[in-house]
């Protein structure tokens, strides 16, 4: 098998997919109390929150435009 040309890119995509699965688990738990029809135990919820905090920063974010305007013309969101 040939070596992957963009290994770092694939790792980033994998991390984003994993983050979206954690978000889906927490959303399902919040809205229905289950995930894919199964009850979720508290330790799994805590683990999902912990991992999500590792992936997505909780730091406050300042959004401004290119001239210091309060409305940006474009915005980029970067994961750790």
C-alpha cells in the first residue's frame, strides 16, 4: 500500500469526526435521555464532556471585522 501523502490532514479530519460523534451523543442525551435507543450511564457522559473539552476550546473568542468593526466579513473556526 502506498504511503499517505497528507497524513496530518487525515488526522485533523478524524479528530473532527470524533468530535461530532461526541456532540451527537451529548445532544441525544440532552433531548431524549438515550443515545441510539440505549440509556447512557453518567461516567460515559462525563468522559464525552472531558474529551470534547480537550478538542474544542472553551476560551472566550473575540469576533471583529478587518477594521475593528463589530461585524466580521468572514470568520474562520479552528479546532485544536
